[in-house]
C-alpha cells in the first residue's frame, strides 16, 4: 500500500551560484521549515537558490518505488539525489513529482533542490502586477508505492479521472504503471460512508461507466453536496495501491442573453478575485490562513471566486467545493509576444497540469486561458495561439467552459472576443481612464456589436488606503470614501443588465506587487475589499455584503475617518435591512428606508467625542467620531507627481475638438498610431526621448501617449505637454 510522509521539517537553505555546467554551489546554509519563501521581504529579487535535505531510508525493497511530491516550487525546479539529477519542472504554480528509484539508497540520502524564480522568456508568466515570489512554497512529501500503482508521474495527478453528469452516470478511468494482466481495478462511489456504486475492471481496460441512482446535486452555496470516488489496484484481492477524489453532480449553461445557469437555474455570478499571498508570509500560506480567506468570502456573501492568475493550492479548490463557491480557474498566460513559441508551449503544459489535476472539482466552471495578453497589441499569431489553448481545453475537458479576460483596449470586434465560451473584460473606468458612468455605454455598445458573446466583468475596482479619507472623495485621492463611491456607482450598472453573466471584484484582498508605488503605499496593490493582513474589512466590503449576504447586519461607514471638521457631517450606513435608525450622542436623529446604502445628512457634530449608533431591527453598530476645528491633513494624499487633467485645459476658446482634432495628431492618440507615422515619431524622439527610448514604447499600440506620459508625470511640466500637443496638432493624419 501507498505510504506518504510529509517532509516540511529539517531543510536547509542557501543562496547559490551556478558553475559552467549549471551545477549549484552553496556554502551559507540556514535551517528553514517548508513552505518557505526566500524573497518575501524583497520580492523584486530573482535568481536561483538551493535547498538541502537528508533523507533517511531504513530498508529498500524490490517491490517498492519512491517519489518526491512537490506542491509547487517557484519558477524552475531541478533536483539531485546523491549527485544524480532526478528531474526538472518548469512552472511555478502546479504540483509535480520526481522519481527517486534510480538514485535512492539505504541509509542517508543527500537531496538538493534548486528553486529558480528568474523570469525566463519561455515560462509563463512573463510578468505581471503581482509578486514573483521564490522558493519551495508548498509542502513536499515522500511517497512510497508498490511497483504496480496509479501513475504518479502523469502531470502530477492522482491517476484517477472521472466525468459525472446530472443523470448520475460517472465515466471513470485510471492510469496505471507496473501492472500485470492478473490485476484488477475496483472503483467505488461513496455517499458519505455508504457505497452507492461499485465495479471492477481489468487493467487492460480501466474505463467504466457507473450509475448513482437519484444523484444529490452539487448546487453551489445552496447545497454543495459531494461524493467520493475511490479506486483500488487489486492483485488476488490484495490492495496494492489506492487513490480517491471527491466530486459532485451538476450541470451548467451559459447564454449571451440570459447569463449563467447552475443546474438549470439562473445564477448571477457575484464574485471576488484573489491572489494566493498573505502579508508576512508571501505565497507560503497555511491552511489556517486559507480558511480565514474563505470565511471572509463567505461573510461578504459572494458565490464565486476567480483564482487569479495561476493554479492555486489544492486545499483552496477543496474549500470551494465544500462551501459551494463557483470558481474561475486559470493559468498565468499574461503575455504572448509574436515569435515566442516557447512560452505558449509552457502555457499548454501548465494548462494540462491545471485541468488534469483539478478536473474533479465541481466548483470549477471554466478554465481561463489568457489574461490581458493584448497589453502590447494584437496579431494574427496571437489569435492562432489563443485558439490552440482553447482547443487544448476542449480536448482535455469538454464539459466545462473556456474563459478569457481582455483589457479595455481590446476593440469590440477583436478576434480575441470570439475564441472562448466565456468572456470577461478587465475595465477600470473612472480610475485609470474616462468616467465611472462610461460602464453603461461600454456594456450596451459591446452587446449591440456582439449579441452572440457571453460577457461579464472579470476585473473592476480602485485602490484605497484605510488611512486616507475625504469629505468630497474624488478619483486618485486613494481614500476609503472614493472606493465606496466607485463601487456604489459601478456595481448597479452591472446588476442592471441581466445578460451579463456577472462580475468579479478586483480584488477581495490587497496583495503584493513590487512594481507598485501608489497612494503613498509601496509594494502593494490596494484594490482589495480587505487589507493584505486580513485584519481590516474596508467599508466597501460591507457595501457588497449588503447586496449579497443573507446575514442580517448594519455597518456604519467612515469609522476610520475619525476626526471630522464642521458643525455637521454625513453618516453613511450599509445594511441589508429595509430600515435604519441613527442615534447621535444618545438622541434619535432619524430613520431612513431604502436598500443597502443609507445616508444621513446634516448630522450634528459636537467638538470632541460623538457617539454614533445605528440599529436596524435586532442588529446594531456604533462608532465614535471626534469633532475638530481644522481638517486633519493626515487623511489627505498629496501626490508628488499628479497626473495631467486635460479637462482643465478646456476653455471657452478651446474645446476638446480644438485640442484633440480628429484629423490631426494629439497626445490622445494611441502609441501604435503615433509610431506608424515617421514625422510624428521623429517629433516625439526629439521632444520626449524618455518615452521613445523605452524599448516597450512601440509595443504598446493600444495605450495613449497621454497615459504613458501620466505614468511619467514627474518628469514633465504641464505647460510642456500642452505645447507638445500643439506641435502634434500641426501634423495631419493621412
């Protein structure tokens, strides 16, 4: 029988160098416990590091084989046992195994594991707005099996595969190695501890169809019912090896006019996205921390999770199964430059691992094959390769949807919108570009242009810091109040369109991003509804709780906006109750009826402490505010390099049409348009070499020059940019 030992304790770690043969050299060893992230404090650091472990084997048998099981190792992993290389794996998010039998010996075995998080041009992701952590950041196990066993080296899977349908039929199959003709495979389906179906197959043909009478459906949060399928390899009734997986019976449909349905019932996908990292530990998250994440997702009332942008730990998919969360699972395909066949081949490998390892999870409804790959433009080659990824999914699993997430700059008629079954757009009107109200026109124009496309929102959100606050919140003030205003404005536009399959808020939690320095916060993307350490639920968390949760609650927003200046203030309350009453300093101020958002205006404020209490039926909440004579400057973010607001350039004498004429060039033109005209590009090379000297300048065809300049705003004076625009206005478009 199979024997599994966890090997998380007893490791040593050292930075290393590689000799000319690629063999690591190290001499500065420190004891560590797995999971381990070596660059969690400085996640910009890349490179190869070395781990060492001494494996003690009492006795070897000719009937046994040994394997190392890695939950995941960041980047490229290469391992040696007793000086013999036992394997290499390229991809930092999936499970894989190395065989030990050619190198293992009785007694002490010296194991070296090289973990290399270098960004290689043929390994996905090529980059991304999340940290590139390094190390052996999931557990390692030693597996001992009989020479006849379920295949441990087939893409890191259990070797057991099944496809259920809602009629109770289950197609089962398995991969075996080391078998003899006399052996058999026994499949058993369990409902809790009761056997509801069983069959035995010859090892010559391990495929079988089993039937569960009157199957209890897996029905999302309402009823996440699970079964277990167990497979045993038998030889004369002796069990040589055994594996099992949980699964569920369920059906799903997707329509461009009616959205998503689970088991024949329409469901609006009310989702949040998440990364796997956690403040202080990087991506080496524990089960307890993943339980905490799920508890918060349940509390907000979400029914779906986008597990971005790579394969997440097995344990979290199990949690989603048990809690009834709909899951968008995906690979880290975030860049697809022309001529780079290697990264696409690697993406196919990671996609195969994701699907084969996770296809038994009923929570997963779609396989995401790309995210924002058009950042640097589109091409026929990109369309072809994306289609290849889509075709691979259909070959491996034709029971689920394929999905992709496009940038706003992908035009409505782009071929990228017609490849996958399920389309999401990552759109940030009112934050990175345009106005919040533009979601309305975007949705309606896209649906009119593409009535056959099943559209939803795969990302939307804004950054905020819980230390920044504003009485009159506005874009890019990074205040908690603007994040609330944004979601209050945007989410109803999504819910008002029944043909949208739904949305995923970006993001449930703040997460690490070493490339960021925004709103006075370095190294984090702060679009989360909960802080990176999971300690603070931002006010916008409760806005969605008011939409999604059945748990009765009331929440006073602005509790961190403690110091209030003025004789009166506004008290905002979120609740899923129909009526809310406000009490100020022990006196009833008033009662409001409504849905989700309740704003009490002209609420009197005394100097010093003010006790604010709200109640709605049996639930209540209270905060204390301080009346002050002067505004608290610590609440205000002062941007050292503010963006140029071209709206301020419009006067009675100069309109938008004057400054950005349709038939002449301007800073509002996209980089692809500008670089295609030699006269224009020569002008830009002379005037703004900081822009044109960037090797990526010509590879961002869908990004406007203004957006590029705003990202470099500290290098330019506003008057200079106005004059540059006027110079561009002199060059006509042919």
